[in-house]
């Protein structure tokens, strides 16, 4: 082995962490008997330590861990995930059907004007509510996140009746409702019921 | 809930390492925080698919790397040009290496290295991973990992050799 060849091998040598790696054994042995290579190796490992120390010194923002934990999505196993997807598909299909019917009726000039009502109840992430019966303050963070991401949002009144909350056709109100997730609010809007499925087109939200 | 606690423990165990990895790759605090958060978000959704719990760390680093590559592709910053350095032009590491760099300069030099070479180099420096583990994280052959690290390291050492020591620059 020559010095140049040993240097090429030892370029990747980091110190004790690589001592067990057989690819460095022979070159390390050679370096013990070559003063110039020994000095080069010392400089090389000390340079590795300096760079490593600078990079390891990078500190994340203080609140990053809490932020990650707070925004954790609901962990799902595959079985529950399938149920959730199915529930979401049902809710979305129902929403699309309702919207299509509404548009069709408007085109036909048979607008079924909903009755204006006021509902007091808890704001729900409909997907998790239907799939897992998840509601209440302990699920507020997850519900907020899901609503913010555009999943269907609803309200459950004091008698247990659930309404799908929507905005004006073509306008999402998820952004306005996300902050109220799992909270009790009063919503005023127009009620529509089709095939037993109740929808409330929101006109005003008041925090209770 | 046990799942919540497990997730919190995992975050507390690895978020610093992942953030450092992300920061060293992007040079941006915001991008590093986003990458770290996205990595754990993906873990929460797909982590159950991991068959060997001993591979959690490698899985997290692989995921962050993938997300980083997505950003690169979006920004069209992925260069295909290989580093031209070779072991034949091996520079001597500066003896006063610690005096020649501050974190800012180091990140600047790292940022000038092509992504394909920078990623294994960063893992080489910040994580106590064997070359085999780095190869598993990046899903590339062991020989490729070593050759990329060597080439990137030569480029970095050359930058360090050519720069003035920090003390001199501050005068």
C-alpha cells in the first residue's frame, strides 16, 4: 500500500465510529508507520470533528416538538382507515348529490327555499364523528386540523340531531369553522333536508 | 392514550436529529421545521406499515429525504451534474479547520454541493450511521454512497482550504 492509496481510503475515516469497519483496517495500520500520513489523518479527523460539531450544534425552534405533537393526525390502523375512507366517501357523495340537486333545481326554477333556523350545538369533524363517534374537547385539535384541511364539517344539536354545515354554493366555510371545532356554537342558516340527510347553509356563527 | 404517548416519545427522540438533517440540506429554518413536521405527519399516517420497529430511525430519515427531494423537484433545483472532484485531487484538510468555519459559512458551502452528493455527506457528518445504514436510508448502493461522500467531502474541504479563517475575516 502507498501513502496516496491509504489517503484515498482514509478520506472517509471518521474516528472511533469507523474503527470496526474492515475497509479501514489496513490503511490505519499503514498510517501508524508513516509520520506524514499520521499527521494528515489527525488533521482529517479533527476537521471531521469540527464540521460535525458545527452541524450538531444546530438547534430546532423551542416549540417545534409541541407543534408536531399538537398537529398529529389521528393514528389509524388499516382497518379503521378503510372505514374512514368509506365514511368520507359517503359524506362527500351525499354532499355532491345535494349540491347537484340544488343546482338542478335552481336551473329548473324550482328552488326549494330552506327554512331559516338556529341550531345550538357542538361543531364536528363529520368524518371522524361518523367513523369513530369522535367528538368533544379531547378531540378538538384533531377535529380542527381535519376541518382546516377541508373534510366535511357538521353540528350536533342538544337533541342529538346532526347537520352538515355548508357555505353558499361553491364557497367553503371550513376556514371559519375550524377554530370552533369541538366548541359549542350557535349557527343560523337555511335548513335543507333530503333523503333524511340534514344540511344547514350557514349565514351566521356565534360562539356560545 | 398509549398511541399518543408513543408518538410523543418518538417526536422527542428524533425531532432534533431530523431538524438538523433538514436544516443542513436546505439551509432554511422554516424548510427544516416543515420537513420535520411533515415527516412525523407521514409517520402518524403510515408508520404502522413499518414491519421492523428497529428501523424507525432509518424510516424517518428516508421519509425526510424523500420530502426534501420533492421540494427540490418543485423548485427544479435538482442538478444532474456530478461533482468533478476525484480522489486524485485530494486536498489536505486544513489543520485549523475549526477556526475556518462558522455554521453559516458551512451551510453556505454545503448548499453549493449538488443534492445527490450533499445528502449522504450530511448524514456522514451529523449521524453516527454506518455507510451501510446511510445506503439503506437513501436506498442507493453502498459503493455509490461512499463515492458520493468522498467526492462531496473533497469539494467541501477545498472550499474550507480556500476560505480565510473566521478570526481573520472578523478583523
